[in-house]
């Protein structure tokens, strides 16, 4: 089994190191022959190779069973020239990763970690499914000093394939899909809604489907998070709503993600960025990355028992108050990593 690590920039390498040790231990426990490779990606790849996604990095990812990413970006590469984020978009596109799963759950007894009221967040368990290779991120761009534009474009086929992932997921959960769009204004959202409705009628009428406009949904997500089961939404809305949703369990440092396509290697990464404000200080919360390890074991490597152990280790650490400063705790990133390693 081959895992490619892309530690990236800022806190990326710090949280990846925690995950590396956990994966090493779990695969050894399971008797799996693990090969790993590290590759430059993002800002560090611009520095070393002039390209955020060098050919050797992409080829290694294509030739792997799963790709694990820390984070990319930072102020150093914000001053013109190639951008680290372009490497991430290029990798998602090249691997065909159209469905990005971002689970958001409040563990029983852990409601106090949220800045929101306990009674509002208790029991919240949401799976955000964000379309990842279309929309405004990939439509034609016109850069300019006076006028600039980003085209938001979706095809029926792009909507249908990600909607299918959402309906299938809902069948294994509580059976509700909430599709979030801006169909009162955007043509791409009207196609989105029409396509989701048609697929629902044709193949998934056992699942309950509701639609919300993204502005009202952003409000309701915080006001009544327990309403939601599976949220299905387009690329940009999903990016924004998932950062917002991270305050339901308590910190952006908690959420992991799985980016999946049709059969090739998946990409597993925390939803947060490179956090330049805390990078290099051993302060980052590694749990979002570790949650991504669980997703990788479950959805990318067919190791569900190992995934369960990771979930249990995270739950145990939170229960025993083993947290980093973003959640009011005193542990460093590496101390929490050691504590998790002992638990798996
Ligand atoms: P960010 O997610 O890096 O940070 C936002 C805030 O959350 C900061 O205050 C940061 O300290 C905090 N935070 C983030 N992760 C944390 C963690 N694990 N533990 C504790 N606190 C954490 O977002 P940003 O500051 O808007 O972006 C910084 C850079 O990261 C930008 O270059 C951006 O493009 C990039 N970015 C990359 C990814 C990715 O690689 N997938 C995702 C988002 C942003
Ligand atoms: C994320 C990030 C990326 C995105 C950026 C870094 C390209 O914010 O993974 O959520 O917008 O998809
Ligand atoms: Mn984001």
C-alpha cells in the first residue's frame, strides 16, 4: 500500500507529522506493508521547483493508493507569481476528485467546546458534500486591473454525479438531503436545483430532499444545526459553509475531509489552511488532520477497524480534556499527537 504525503506549508508539516506516526502504528498493527513518499507541494514546491504541483509530485499521487495533505499557502506567496492554491486545484482536477466530504459532528458531552449554546449544538451531526471540481473555481478567469471575472459554470453531469454521492450517503444516515444553492439569482444554481430534483424523482424518492438558499442556510446552520443531515452544495458555497460549520463542534482545527472521485486515489486533508498566524509554534490543533486519517482509512484504504480506532482515540482525548489552545487547552500539537498515538 502506498501513501503519498504532501505536508505543504505553515502548520501543514506540523499536523502531518502527527498523522504519519499514527498511520505508521495502525498499518503495522494491521500487518500492512506500507510504503510512503513525501513530495513538495504548494508554496514549498514553488520555492524548490517553481511550480506548486511539480510533475514528480502529481505522478507520485496518481501512482498511490491515497494522498494525505497538510495545508498549502501563506503570505510569502501572496505577492504575485504562481500561487500554492493553484497546485491544490490542479491536483483535485487531475485526480478527478469531484466530491468533497466534510463531516461535522458534536460528540456527546463535548458541547462545551462550541462557542454556541449547548442546547443548540447537542446532537449535531452533519455531512457536508461539497462539489469540488466545478463552479467558479474552474470557470474561465479574466484577470485585470480595471475589470476581472470568474465564470461560475456547471454541467448537468457534474451536478448529477455529486448529487448521487449525497443521496447514497443520506441512505446510510438519517435520510435527509438539503441542497443549498442560490437559485433565486444564479442560472448555474437553477440548473443545479433542476438536476437534483430530477435525479431525486428518478432514483432516490425514498430520501427526503429539501432546498435552501445559501444566505438563509448560512443563518440556519448556526441557529439550528441539528436540523441538517447531508448538505449538498456547490464548490464555493461548500468552502464557505464548511468553515462556518466548524464552529458548531468548536474549532476549524477539528474538521477533516475526504475528496473522492470515481475510483482512483482519494485526497485526504483537514479543511483548515496553513494558519500563518500560528505556524512554527507547535500550537496547531492536529485533530482535523487526524480526522482526515480516519476518513482515509475508511474511504480510501478499506481499513474500517483502524478508522474506528482513530475515532475512538480522538473521542477519548477530547473527553479527557486533551486539547490545544484553540479549544481552550494547554497541549501543544506534538503533545496531543503523542497522546493520540498512545491511544490508537
Ligand atoms: P486558515 O484556515 O489557515 O486559518 C484561519 C484561522 O484559523 C487562523 O486564525 C488560524 O490560526 C486558525 N486555524 C486554522 N487551522 C487551525 C488549527 N489546526 N489549529 C488551530 N487554529 C487553526 O485560513 P486563512 O488564514 O484564511 O488562510 C491561510 C492560508 O491557507 C492561505 O494562503 C489560504 O489560501 C490557505 N488555505 C489552504 C487550505 C488548504 O491547503 N487546504 C485551506 C484553506 C486555506
Ligand atoms: C479549502 C481551501 C481551498 C479551497 C483553497 C486553499 C484553494 O480553502 O480546501 O477549503 O478554496 O477549496
Ligand atoms: Mn476553505
